[in-house]
């Protein structure tokens, strides 16, 4: 035939070899080939650099639009910026984000304070506790789940620090947990090893207090608050104390040093009468008497300055701290309180700390003025009849 068909192969001849496979298309041609399920597409990996006019790879960072942690960080910061813009112009967001908070106790109060601090944008949190998560904790302590109770329970400090990072993301939270036992008055050491461990814990606790900007005292017993109170007083650290009862709670801040000259600065604080007389004679001979008042008030005597400084958790105690759990049964050793009090107390403690941070006097901020005439007299040190 005229159609290009050849004659049929003779009988018994071997079959012809298969036709060779087509060569793969060139790379430029492959970029333009239509996809099986859509129109033609083109991939571009290089673009001309406007500075050198040479093709270079171009990279686009989409993490602010796709990363959940960065999205959460931007949303949290936006909420605080709106608060600063609309309600609190003096809100110092940079100081809050760089604030180092130390939480002594990672229980019900510790979980509440940590979550509220996160809402204020505080990112650097250190939680201290030596207990483990039990099966009764997750319903009252918001940073723990049922999986934290398995296999004997995780350490509360570590589990709470991990939960804070999971909630806010690593970009928004720099939290860590420290497993440490606070030595307490009334709890003697049974062995030399326990005493050595206590010495190491004291050194570690002192290091943590020194490195922090604010300390939250959220422990269970009264005697466990004594050593942190003494350390913060010696180092003049901001300390906010919170405690729970059955139907009430306590939130207070411990006083700081009053600014100004202290003992040894001026004749009023000198213990040497001859030095005071010499100073008085020098001042009278060097300047003539004047009826005008001095430009700056004289320094307060030490007792007056000490009386103006706010007290601490143990200032009104008449007995030293002791073992408060010695004569209690197992059911009495556990803090029994209404479930709604811990969120209220932890929120008040956090708000008090943020208020101290933004006060012009900071840690030395004075107490609010008393309204009652009787309490005003008592606060000023007068009218105390004893009977």
C-alpha cells in the first residue's frame, strides 16, 4: 500500500525491537509544561539584584504571618500597646518585658501569679518549688494537667515553667523551674547531709533573690516565709507576700529603704555627743543666724526613718517562727480554702507589684494616707494609750 505499510514479516521471524524512549525535555521546557491538573506555570528562583544587576536568589520571611508563637507574641504586645494608648499612657512596656520575677512557690498562688504576669508582658519568670504534682492539683492549679500527675508526678517548678512556654510560646516567655527546698526555722536537720543540702539551698536562694527584680512569696507555711523575707530585706528587694485562709486572703508588700541620708549622715544621727556639739558650733560660727527656713529639711533621725518604713510579714509577731505542722494531722496540714480566693489573691498581688514598678518612688513608695482621725494619730506615732 501507499500508506507506508511494509510487507508483513515472514513467518517465524523475531519481533522488531521496541522503539527508544523519548528524551526528557530541557529544564526551561519543563518549567513551561502544563501540569496534569491545571494551566501552565513557571518557577522563578532568581531575580535581578537592583544594586549589582546580577541574578541572585530572593528570600521572603513569612514567619510573622505563619508562626503561631510570633502571632501570639504580636497579639499580646498589641493588647498592651492598646492599653498604653487608650488608658495608661505611663505604662512602661519595656520595663515590664525586661522585669525578672522570682516566684517562691508553684502551687495555686504561684500558677495564678505566673499567668497574670504573662498578661502584663513579663517574660522572665523563675519558679521555685520542691513538690510534685499530685492528682488533686490540676483542678485548682491552672498550669498543670492530668499527664503531669502520672508516674509519681513531675516537679511543680519544671512542669509550670514548661506550661508557661507552651501557653505563650518561646518567643514570649523565658521561664525556668528551680527545684529547691527553703530552710525553715523549727525544722532541724537529722543528718549532716541534710545540713549540707540546706547550706547549698540557702546559697542558691540568695543567688536567685540577688538576680531578681521582684520576689513573690507564695509558700504554704508561715515559717517558710522567714528566710526569703530576711534576704529581701537585707538586699532591699521588692517583695510581695500573698497568703490564703479558708474565707480570706492576705496580700501585702514589704517595705524598702527610705531614700535620703541614713544613720551616720549628720548630727541628728550621730551617736557621739562631742561630734554633734562640734558640728553645731561650726555651723553657728560659719553662718549668721537667719530667720529664714533652710532650703532643705534636716535629715530624719534614725528612729523616725525606721518608723516610716513599711513593715514585713513578721514585724508584729511576738513569737519566733516555729514548725507549724508538727501537731497537725494529715488533713490539717493541707491548706483548705475556697477555690475562688486564690485567683483573687494572685491577681491582687500581681497588680500591686505592677503598681510599685510604675510608682515614682518605686520600692520606697509610701503607704496610702489614713482617712480616720484616730488611725492618722496612731500612724503618726501619737495618742497611743495602753490599757
